[in-house]
């Protein structure tokens, strides 16, 4: 399942990416562009814009009404009856949505602090934006937050 979050749901887009969902997000996008991307890439639109119900069929649109990204995520999960695969957690780049690839320590040794190299064994790199990810001190807190959000 692929999502397209409208321009005021950036934090929700990151949460969906954390769960491993292919989630497109543009900081500025018109309704026309939104619908064009939806059709071209076969995505489900997630929005707070009630006017979209006149333009997009119900099965391709999830309306959220909360200001809270966490509650928005809960609404998406409930509305689509999503089954969360914990094996997909942290597989996508939070910035550009690409699937991150495992990378050996020696390939990124000049790009992270020596302490990180000493304390971490597994690294991922985004093939599009070249960001490096690892399971740092914040990882357990993020997993706990995701577990709490998905129930």
C-alpha cells in the first residue's frame, strides 16, 4: 500500500515511513498535482481537506481530522485496517522515502563519529540522498513510541 500525504501532513508522512510504508510527501502541492501523483503512482491520499471528497473516490482517500500526527496515524491504521509488519520498521529514508540499504562499516567510516563506529554494528544508507542511519540511543524510544501508536 502506497500513500500520498498532502502538504500539511509532513509529520504523519514520517511516521508512515518509520513503519515502512511508501509515503510520498511534498511540502507544497496543489490539489491538481496531488490527484495527478495519486493516479500516476497508484497511491492513497491522506488529507485533512474535506473538499477532496468531491474529487477523489472514497477508497483512494483517507481524511484525518486531528492536529496530532499520532492520532492521525491511528486514524489511518483504523480506516484502512492496516496490518503492521514490525520487520518493515526503519527500512525507509525519513527524508526522501527510498528504501535504505545495508552498508558495511568500512564504507561509511569517514562519515560518522568514531564513537558511533565503536558502538554500532549495523548501518543503512539511503541510495537517493545518501543519509546514514543506525540504531542509536533514540532507537528504543522510537520503537516504543511506534508500538504504543499501533497498539
